[in-house]
C-alpha cells in the first residue's frame, strides 16, 4: 500500500521515481523472460523489447542514486554517489549474467569480451575511491568531520577492490585458457564480488552525516 501511495508523487519525489522506474523495469524484464521461455517472443519484438528494458535499467539506476542526493548530507550530495551506483551495475551485473548463463549450460567463451567491461569498471572504481578519500578531508561541519565517520576508509576500500578483483579472476582465468568456467567457480566469483560491493555499500552508509548535527552512536 505504501509503495502504491508513493506513485502519487511520481515526477516530484525521488523515492516515488525510484519505485515507479523499478516496478516498470522488473515488470517488463520479467515479462520478457516469461514470453521468451515459452518461445512466444517474435524475434523483431524481442530485440526492441530488450532495448526498452536496457533503457529502463539505466533510468532505474539513475533514480536509485537520486534518492541519496540529499543536500543536507554533504558526504552523499556529490557525483561520487551516482558514479558508484553505476559502477556497481557494471561490476556486478556482468558476472551475475554470466553465472546465470553458465547454470543454463552456455559456454562463456562466447562472451569472453564481457569481463572487460567489469575490469574497466573496477579500475574506475579504484580511481573514484581514491579521489573520494582525499575529498573527505575537506568535508566537515561545526560538530563533525567526514574523515572521522569511517576511519578505516582506505583499508576497507582496499579490501573491497581485492574482493572484486579475485571475484572477476574466477571468471577470467579459465577464459584465458580457453576453458569454460565451472558453475562452482562462477558462484565463488559472484560471492566475492557481492562481498566487495557489500563492503563498499557499508562504507557509503557509514559516511552519512547531516549538516549541523552530530552523529550519534
């Protein structure tokens, strides 16, 4: 009921936009999957449908990041928030898709170029994390310094990047030998990527601070 009521503020509320775009994305994506599984999807319509779903995915990710663009939270109200949400999609999305394809019996050598997308995203993520770490030193209020919120920021982001790299290695290493990665190895890779992103999300929420108010706890 609350989710339904939030549609009333569609176009004016970031949360309403997130819920609406997410519901539309999952509905059309799920319907595409169902029709495809039933072999009822015309080829031409299927291609167009995929394009629409991909566009909706971009809108959904953008809408999610907008929810956290709060001008009274200086550590979130910046470009790093949006970039990190987008990077999460490019890092975690490909390996999840590859895992599902492998479970379905596909040979992942047919998409051997796909991991490159995640590799580039991890490199950008490392650059962004470093840049953000330096910028945190300039964010403070009369009662709180951003650098004090997550004192182990550098260590945690380092662990995150290591986990992401090892996760992708589980996918890429067999491909370099022209082998099809095993399902178990892909599961391990996805778990490592998930753990890395989970750490990153924990750091993100740990950086929450409100202008003019101290952080309690």
